[in-house]
C-alpha cells in the first residue's frame, strides 16, 4: 500500500495555511492556528483518530476567527481526500458516541465521495472563551465539503458548551479512525469507485 500521507499549502487574502496529514500515524500533532480553542479541538481529532496532524495557520484574526476556522476545515478536508487516494481497502464508515460529562455527542460519517453535513447541536452560550460556537458548524461543513464525505453530528443533550464541542471533536476523531482503517483490499462500493 502507498503511504497515506499528504501535505497542502493554501494561501488567500484572508488566510495562509499549511497542513500535513498521515492517516497511518500514532496521533501525533503540531497545531498552531492562532485560535486557541480550535487548536485544542484539533488535538482531540488527531489523538483520537491516530492521524498525525500538522497545521500551521495565520489569518485575519483582527476581524474574527471565522475565516481561519473555515479555511482550516477546507484544508483538512482536502488533505484527507488526497491521502485516501482511491480509498481501496478502507472501512469507509465510522461512528462514535462520546459522553463528555453532561453532554453526549454522536458522530457518523461515510467517506463516500459525496459531501453532506448534518449538524444538530445546541449551545447555551454564544462563545466558549472568545471563540464563537457558530464557527464549529462552519468548520465541520467545510471539512465535509472539501473531503467529499457525509458527516452527521447529533448532540441530543448537554449543558456545558465546552463539553459539547469537545465531545463532537473527540467523536469526529474516533469516527475517522474507524472509517480510514484498512480492512481489505477492494474499493468498498458496489459501483467500484468512491
């Protein structure tokens, strides 16, 4: 099997981002986006997926974190898609249900080649520290669109905004771990391609 690694550099007038990803890693990470809460969440994705992840981003944070968070999602999705290659042998599907104290986060995904994001999470606060919670949905939607996969996030209950978000990102990591795992040698689709 070819190494499932990739690197991407994306520069716009709003952000400058470099990502490196190794799907067959150990969960090592070096993350510096300039957005502390996003860094914290991405460490959970890497640790719980066992995907090695390096993200270095600078952005127009003097405006707000929106562009940086969304563009990091785009870059991670593109890296994932590229690292998967033709997706031969992968499990394709992943699901995780993560309790995080008062919150429960259910994350399901299908590395189908078809982007779609369903996001059902309600927060009692608009911010976690100085981070706008609405950016979480934007980041996950960008990730799903660029990575061309179905992503369903459902949080049936939770009271603490930090716990809700952390459960989502830990669940995303675990669902990715299951989906990218090599379990065979064929392309997991009756169509013969994904």
